[in-house]
């Protein structure tokens, strides 16, 4: 079904999952590439990346909502302590 109005288009795009590249997550968390790898290895609750294909060189993406939820849980555990 093609969107007929701007509101229909906005509703459809709001339902899509936003994906972040590795570089975007690094920038968002203010981490270097190696710092993000260390965080991923040290913290098992950090969201896993999703590869865009089977090749080793396939780009990895993170779900933006999962990153936001993880960040919020880190803040809430800090506030609880």
C-alpha cells in the first residue's frame, strides 16, 4: 500500500527499526572503536550487533532502541547504587 498523505508516510517510517552503524554507536557513546570492542567484551548485557550478510566484511548494525534501553539501564543501576 502506497502512502497517500504525509501523515501516512510518517506513521510507516516511525514503525521502522532504526539501525546504527558501528561508527555511529561509537560517536553516541563517546567511545573509540577499540573502546567499544572492550565494552562489548566486558559487559554481557550490551546489545549485540547484527551483520548485514554472511561475509566477514559485512557491515554490522545495532538497533538504536536496544542501545537506548541499555544506556537507560546503566543509568538506572548507577542511580540505584
